[in-house]
């Protein structure tokens, strides 16, 4: 009997902190003064191919911007609720 093991990459791409800061400043201009300027980085990274996960599981990726905006909104709301 042969065991078949599959591994899946579940990344939609590569991003850096400067992109995160830029997205938050754009989406939440009232919070822009709190977001530091971050230099863009060009750190080498591995090439990722998530097509197998997309095909086998029917995954449709959410945009990076949507994920960052949703996360930041939740964190700002949490901060407001405990203040």
C-alpha cells in the first residue's frame, strides 16, 4: 500500500510592511498620523505557486488590501471599545 501525501501552499502573494502602512493610511486617513513611514524592502523570497490549492479546494483569494483594511478596522474598533 502506498501513502500519498500532498502539500499545499496557501499564499496569495508576497507583501511588505510599507504596503501595509500605505493601505492603512489610505483607508483610515484619521489614523494616518499613527502609522509610521516604513521603507519598502526588497527581500528575496521563494516563488510560491498556490494553483494546486486553488484547483483542489476551489479557493478564491481575498485581496491583500481587503484583508489589511478588515484587520485594521477590527483593531481600531477593539481599541475604541477598551478605551
